[in-house]
C-alpha cells in the first residue's frame, strides 16, 4: 500500500491523469485483495476455535457454573433453542422475601 501511495503522489505531482487512474486502480485491487484475505482469516479462526473445544468440557463448565450459582440445568440442552424458561422456586421465594421486607419497612 505504501508503494501505491507513493505512485499516487508522483502522479499528482505530474498531473498525469492516466497514471493517477492506473495507480488508483492498483490501490483498489490491493485493498480488495486485503479485504478478501482478512475475511478468509476471520472465517478460518472462527471455525477452528468453535470446533476445538470438546463438548464434554463445555457441558462440565456449564454444570460447574450452574452449581456455583445454584441454578437448575438439565443435562440435555437440545431443547435450549426452543425458548422455554423454567422459573425456579427460589426466585419466587426471593420476591416474597423482598415484599416482606418492604412491608416491614412501611410499618
């Protein structure tokens, strides 16, 4: 790209429009090639990192986080895409506790 910029500067100094057009076309071609190469690298990295982690490790990590935060996670996560959420008893108790504390503060 540095070469293209130098060529464009030379062409502008000479005001040779044919040379400027040629330099700009070269620059555009180089820019497009760079864009294609960066897209290819991004796609390759995305596919390699997504498939490099074993499923058992992912499930183990999910279970570990669920245990740490006292969440209920089913072992079969295939239904996760269906958008079904289960509200646990603990959440309802937390709401009741908050309401009791609020009522105590009011009285």
